[in-house]
C-alpha cells in the first residue's frame, strides 16, 4: 500500500487562550465563579439624630478588583480612622470574610469580602 495522496495531521488538545484575553481575565479577578466582592456598610447614627443633611447610610458592593476605586467613593470621614489602603492591602493578601466590624455610640462600620 502506498501513502501517496494521503494527508497527515497531528491531534492536539484545546488551544491555549490568547495571552491578551488570559491577562484580562486574571486582572478582572478570574472566572465568574471565583469572583469576590468588597462590601462596606456604614450607618452614621449622628447624622440621623442631628438631621444635618449628611448621608446617614452607605452601602457599597464592588468587585475586589475595584476595591481601591470603590473606597474612594465613600465620603471623607465616613470610615473614621480606618485607612482605605489597609483594606486594599488585606484584600490583595487574600483576606476573606469580615475584615472590620466597629460599633460605636454614633457610628457602625462593617467591611467584609464575600
């Protein structure tokens, strides 16, 4: 038998994702099932009592990839003495669950990663 006229080919697995698409997926936090969110809830009891026109309730939920930008949207002073960069650093190290829970006489602050 002769192999004349027959074409040969190699069988391979699934093609590797393009580097650009792979880098974008990693930058966005990976597959959808593995996405985590930064959740911040602030209740300012003082603003409610004094009715001074300030925001009394803030609820923020953003993907952890946008944590730094999301924390910048919180009005100045609402986080108290909590350093937003410290929260970002904790997230980058892989922290999950409740990171901060503070209940004071005039303010409640809860920060968690779900």
